[in-house]
């Protein structure tokens, strides 16, 4: 038996099953790429903040560990 476009029916059935799955995977890849870009941007932001803190902290100065823990929790 042939599909309307001349392909065997079993190939048409496989195509009908795999097309939505492929579309779903492309959508998921897009979402993951967006999440990765957002995470990389946040990481760059945090790296910049860390460098600013390092420049503002005098060499050999003790850091305020409780405050640092609080800052880490708030981000």
C-alpha cells in the first residue's frame, strides 16, 4: 500500500511519528540553549563582582565570612 505522496505506508507512518518528536526535541534544544546563555551571563556577572570585591579588599585583610555566606545565599 502506498501513501498519497507515493511512499510506502510504513514509511509514512514512521514519518508521522517522528516528525512531532523531532519538533519537540528542537524546541527543547532551544529552551536549553536559552537557559545556558542566561546561566553563562549570570556567571560572567558573578565573576565581575568577585573581581571588584577582590580589588576593594585590602591585601591580607580578613573577610567577613558570615556576610559572605549571606551574600552567597541571596544570589
